[in-house]
């Protein structure tokens, strides 16, 4: 099954949080922060959204940073994805 987002929505797959700190300390499951970095899996067409023209600035394969508590989490074929509006994406990691 494929997910095809509508409007200015973007489907992302969260990247795993770091298991260790930079100094080498291993983090337990509760100490890890919720990941805010993800890979773009699918991008909506953009167009007119809420009366404004929206141009999509991300593309499939981009690594992005997104707002911590944004989006809707969905599970498709055993994989977990998050659907966010393009406005919830803060930056593209290059």
C-alpha cells in the first residue's frame, strides 16, 4: 500500500534517536528524546490551501527537522509514518 498526501501535507519517517551521547554514555529508552529528524517519504501536490498558493519546498528523500509535537502518526503495512503540514517542517538537513 502507498500513501499519497493531499494539499500541503508531507509523509515522513522518523529517524532513530541516538543511543549514545557524544561522550559515549549509553541512553536508556526513557532518557532518549523524541526524534525530530526524519526522511521525506511522499510529498503532496501543494496548490491552493486555505486560499493561498502553496509551493512545495521539500522532495522525497530529503532529511528534515520538524516540530516536536506536530503531525499525525499512522501505521501502514507495519511501518510507522507521520503526516505533517509543510509548515511544520523547520529545516532541510544538508
